């Protein structure tokens, strides 16, 4: 994602979401010809943009584009763009129209992150990193709650932590694992679901490898970036069908196993920043294959 304070260069393989609960959101009233989005369909199409588009733009894209879900940056110390459109009314209006939302939190980045960032994860693994993840989860829950992204009867709201690609050296790998463990455990304690967004060959393989470790809790879902072509290669993308399983090895014995996150728990960002125009309205977006946790859920 290009959503950090730093402007990140494009990479082909992207090496670089107990109080009284509100009533459930209203049933979507969909325009003619637009299929009802099913969160567990295999897969649907989604996009993310640095800033939440206006409601007018969202309405136009709902009627004219193939997309049914949108990633929204709800906060974090490394969030790049202001969000003047992102309000509780925006959330209720878009979901009422049928959109599914993918909440994203852009907090501290790895010490081995190769670009400037305003805040970093701790340099020490173990309890220090774990508690930093807990702290970020609390902040993210408050932001989500304030926007109306709240757990409902029968399902819980996901929040994805955006961890940009980092060098897998020194203590950075273990710090990310411990941080992500604190993140997910505290989200669960607050009644939310959680996941991690990252490059396939960065934090994704690291949180994958931590499954089964002492005291580790698996993320509820993953959102991985794996771009098969340069994002400007429109011709190749015109005929490309993204896969969520059977992905190539990252080398050094690292890979994302097909037997993890199998129950409609995967999103894949398969194309980076590029302009798309639907209904005469242009947005710079990343594109995603969505078969994972979204808001509202089932």
C-alpha cells in the first residue's frame, strides 16, 4: 500500500482490519443489475484508496464498477492521507448501499522497514513488542467504534494492521511476530477480529510461521500483497485472474501454506496504485481479490 507518510516505490511482487450494541445496519437496497455482495464469495473484487472517496463517487462506482468492497484507512500514526469524507454517516450510507468495508490501521512500522516512517515498533521483542501491539489495538478499536464500525449480533468487525515490507534481519522478525500477537489478542479482548496486511514475503510469512508457537494466537485473516506485473501493465492485467492459494515460494524455505486461513480468510492485493475510471469518475486505487473478513460480515 502506498498509504504511509513516506512515498514508497512500486515493486512488482509488493516486496515492498461490553457495551450496548447498536442495531444491525439496514438491509442494502441495491441498484438494478448489481448483485448482492456475499462476503464469503470466491472471490469478489475490491479496491483501496488513500482517502475515502466522497459519497457521490461511491454511489457512481457502485452503479458502474465491478467492485463491491473498499479498504478504508481509519487511523494510525503512519496514515498518509486526511480523511474528510470518512464519518459515521459515510460508513452507514455506503454499507446501506451494499458496500463491504475493509478497515485498515496504519500504526508503527518495523525497525527494518526500508523507508522513512513517523513511528517504529520497539527494537526489543517479547513483552515490549507484545504490549505495543496491545496499545495499537486499543487505539484502533476506539477509532473503529467512533466511526460506527462495531461488533454486531452474530459477527465481529475486523481491523487489519498495515505492516509495510521490511528487511527480515536481526530482531525485526521476532518483534513483528510478538507485536502482531499483542494486536490480535487485544482485538479479541475488545470484541473485534483482526488481521495483518503486508507483502506476501514479509510480515505474512512471519505471522504464518508463528502459528502454533507458544502463546501465539493466529490472525483471523490475512491480506497479502503479491503483484504479478508492474502496476502500469494494463494489457497483462486485462486477462489476469488472481489466485489466493498455490502461491510461489518466497525463497529461503519461506512460503504461505495453503492449509492456513482456508475458511474465507484471505484477501490479495494484486495490483498497486493506478487510475481507474468508472461512470466518468477517476480514482487512484490498488485492486484486491476479496474472500475474507469485511464489514458488515455475514
